[in-house]
């Protein structure tokens, strides 16, 4: 894998107020981070350090499935991103879909795919949209289901032309992420794990493109593929 560059410079023209909604589950919420930033707070803090004026809304809810998000995202986002603002949405969900309850997953695979497609197809007609893959936990069998769902979401994003960052395997191979997950509640990392995820997103060309940055090329991650822009 190519070395990831995490710094970038900006031009004065690119400094304008942007409102962002991060919509998803407990990983979006930043659950178990003792610093109460999660990955969303960290990437916005870094963008602010680079001179960008961002108002960001964390719309992560614990245990939310793709069905829960499909039912709520539009009303919650539309209240926060009025037409006159520079609105953006980042989605990340899926792990709760693959949780077993009473012998079956909370959301069947084909319904997860359908929900993802519906959410993204509608959202991209109104706002620029990005999506982050489901994330690994300490449960081996659930990780197999989540890895498969992550690949299915990648196909959906490719079909509807929404940039997708698949970090599932990167984090599953990460000692930092997986050890913190095991030390916490078996699902969520601590500050170091969320920081690691934030660095991947901060280096993602599709994220950086929202800020009209100038500077050195940010090499593609293996996990970017398939990605559409």
C-alpha cells in the first residue's frame, strides 16, 4: 500500500462556511471514545486547523440499522442543511444490520442493500454525499457478514456514483483498532482507534475534494476500490 499523506494546503478562495451532517450508527456517534470526538469530530477538527469554517452535526444513533436511518435521515438532515447553505452528508452504517437476534440478522442482506440504494439515490440528488463502510468488531462471525455487506455497499455506491471508502479490512488488520475494541465493549474502539480511522478519511481524495485543496497528490488507498467520483 502506498504511504498515506495526511497534510494538505488550501487557497484563500476555498475558505467558506460548510455545514455537514454525519448520519449513521454508534461508530458515527463515537461511542466509547473518552475524548468524545469519534472520527467525525477528528476529521472536522483537522479541516478547521487547515482554515475551513465547518458547522458539523453528528447524527449517529446507537443500534441504528439501515432501515432506521432510511426512515429518519431526510427529516433530520433537511432541518440542518437549508437550501441556502453549503450542505454535505457523510453516511456510515451497516454493522447493526448484521447483528444476530433470535437466530437471524436484524436486517436481511437484500433489504440492507435496498435501504442503502434508496438512501444514497435520494440524498445525492440534493447534496454532495460520501459513504464510509461498515466497521469491524470483535465477533468473528459477524465480521464475515459485515465484510460481505461492505462489498455489497461498494457495488451500490459504484452504481449510484457515490464515493465510497471501504476501510473494513484495514481496520480488521489494525492492532490498535481491534485491541481497543476487545478492551472496551467488543464493538467500539477508544481514542486511538477512532484517530486511526480519521487519518484514513482525512487522506481520502473524495473527502479532500470538498475543500478544493491544492498541494501534493494524495495516493489512493487500496480500500478505495471500487470508488466513483
